[in-house]
């Protein structure tokens, strides 16, 4: 990578001005490294500083990081050693710039030298320039270094007292650094910092996308809510400056932050982020981590990215199947199951093989999610089921959270319906303590089902009930069946119909179809009541379908059709 450049840039010895000129003319890391190696001992401290800063500016992201060509270069290691051994000759600003540049490159710096820099920073307070403090902290963060408690306390105290003198970008760097170091500056300091940033970036002035992502991430780390006003402001800034927010990792990170904060930014913003992504190249351009965050964010928002997008992405994911490990497999399958879109048999097969080989590496929540996702795609065969259940049996049932217990039991009930004699078909039964915990959680959920419905679902329940009364249809509300396994919004004895409300929270927001969990529940109901002696038949009223019929004025006709004895 670093060959064939000798004739392109002067690399001989000479005057300081000529060396400076050669550094300034260097186009890439190869030129800089050749200068360092050729000039050798004549490379004075001021030239070394300029070379490091230049290297930071020209180094491509793909060549930095733990395994990048630049980071593993002997020339860089020589530069780092020279810089840290002569740290005392640099001014505080120069030292901060060196640390920040080395952090940008991803260089390896000895902790002892970083400790020295941290002490120099602490001793400069409270008279240091704010930009020097933020530059040091940003560099420390990029080098994955956390100063000692006393240094951090001095930085936080200085930041709190001198915030009015910090530029908005410096404030962002400090907040992000403190979050990375898990040092909460205090809610009041955090709020003042955000207020200053917002004041300085009033719409329509755009804010650096990565800065927004870092700030929101800091709030998540500090377990603080930034406030809806801030979130609305960020959303508005993104929509007002779409060219800054399409096809880049910052848009995905902000979406991820929104999802973790529990804030829905609206379909317009989701459409904006989605429109800038190419499923065929996103793994190459953004990396596995960002694509996984994107999928998980879309699934948390119940946002369907489209069948064409998912189909192309599944092909791309298959090409990177070797990189899909642990969390990535769970996220891919969970997201596709939420969208009720199969990722393809080959990808499913690869994921299943990986899960069976590495089942011990998954948490009980992940095991439950994988069981449910494979079940959604009819891929939960007896060997896979047994492998995952054996691993679930390792954990005490009380240590498995209720949502995971519910998913396990849903799949278990379905298999029991389809294969009553589970053991003879190779399906390992749930141990009695785990089955009991699952059943208890399932029945508790039935008791609370009405309280857990959204306001829109409750309103729909009332409207359907009123319409049934108007039609003189006798219906029992909130009927719990004899087996205590299911409860339904309405039971209509005359037609043996069990009517369930599917609220908007159970639908995909943009396509308005039932989401994966709603589809899975309906599938279980169909299996459970199929051929039952009582002759009950489950049907559902979708919120969005009801709204459409309400707009057309034919809700009564719609209900007549779905509750009729011969309805399919």
C-alpha cells in the first residue's frame, strides 16, 4: 500500500521550511510515512506535530481502527513514540491536538503517556482555554481512555462553571466524552448544555448529524430524557436539511437513539432515512453494526421498509452470513419476523446452523426471541427447538423476564396444537418449572389484557360493541375461555364467533397491516380452535380496516360479513 511514491513527494533532508512544505504537499499516509522514515532524526518536534495532524486529516476511515493498514504501520508507531516521549516540549494546545489526532487515527498509545496528558490537563484548570479541554476529552474518548476520578471531577467542575465560554461543538465533545467515560455531569449541567446547543442551532441552520447522534446517545447513557421539545427540534432540523440526513450512519444512529428513548419521530422522518439507503450496498458502506441498528429501529417503530428492500437486503445479508453472529442473527430474524417477511430459506438455514452451534452464547431473552422468530417462518424444527429449550432449561425460570416467557409459551402452545405428542416427534417438552412459570405469566397477561390496550383499541372496542348492540347481536364482552388460555373481546354464541380487536399498536404504521406479533397470535388462535368440539371460530377487527369502513359508512355490513357462520 505504501510503495511507489518516492518520486511524487520530496523525501530528502533539507531546511525546516522545505520539510514543512513536503508535509503540506503529502496526499496520503504513504507520503507522510516515507517522509518520517527518510528524514529520520532530522524530523524535529514541530515537524512531527504537523505530520501527525496531516496524517489525521488524510487517513481514510477504512485504513484506521484496530486492524487497519495505517494503525499497524511501523512508521506510525515510531511517530507515536517520538511524540509521547517528547510531550513536555509541546504546548498544551499542541499536546491536545496530538492526542485528538492519534485518537482519530486509532493509534495505540501507552496508558502511562495518556496519564501524563491527563495530569497536564488537570493542572491547567481552571485557566485553560475551553477548546483545549474539549480537544483533550475528545481525543481521550477516541483512544478509549478514561482519566482518573480527580481529573474527571476537575473537568466537570470547569465545564459547569465555564460553559458560557464553550462553543457548541466543544460542548458536544465534552458531553459525549463524559458519557463514554460514564461520568454523569448532573442533570442541571446536562440541561444547560443542551439549551446552549439548541440556542446556537436554531432552525433552519443545520447541525452536524454525528453531533446530534452523539448528544442523544449521551442522554441514553446518562438515563436522562432530553425532553420532547428537544426531540421535536432535532426531528425538525433533520426534515429541514434532508441532504445532511440521507444515506449516512448519523441518520441511523439518531433513529436508534429515538427508538431507545421511546420517541416516535413520525413517518416523514422514517421515510427520509429509508429513502437514502441502498439495501444492496448498505452492509459494505455502513457496516454490520449500523445495519443491525437500522433493522431494530424499524422493527421497534413498526415501520415496514418494503418487500423489495427486505428482499434485496436478505440477499446482501446472505453474502455476509459469516459476519452474522450472536446479536446480529437475533436482530435480523426478529426484525424480519416483525415485518412478517421471510428472509429466504438459505439465510434461515445459515442462521439456524449458527444458532445451534452457539446456543450457549445467547441470553434467555435472545433464546426466546429466536424461538419465536424461527417459529414465524415455520423453521422451528424439532432439533432447533430442542437445542434452544435445553439451553433455556439452564436458567432459573424466575430469571427469565415475562415478555420472553410469553414468547416461549406461544410457540409451545402452537407446537402442542400441531403435534400433540411432542416427544415422539423429537420435540423436547418444557420442564415443569419453566412450563409453570410460562403458564402463570400467560394467564396473568390475560387478566391484564384490557388495561394493556391502547386508547385507540379501547375506543374501537366500544364502537364495535355499540354496533353489535345496534344489530341486536348478543355478545359477551371480554370472554375468558374455559381452558383459561385465551380471552377475547367479544364472544358471539349464536354464530360461534370469537371477535378480537387489533389496535394500531399491533399494526405496521406505514402499511397498516398486522405486525408479526399480531400475525403470530392469530396463527395460534386458528390452530387452537381448529376442529374444537365447541365449534368456536376466531376472527379479528383491524383498527385501520374499521376506520376505512367507518369513513365509507358500511361498518355494519363489514361486521355482518365477518361474524356470519359461513364466513372464511
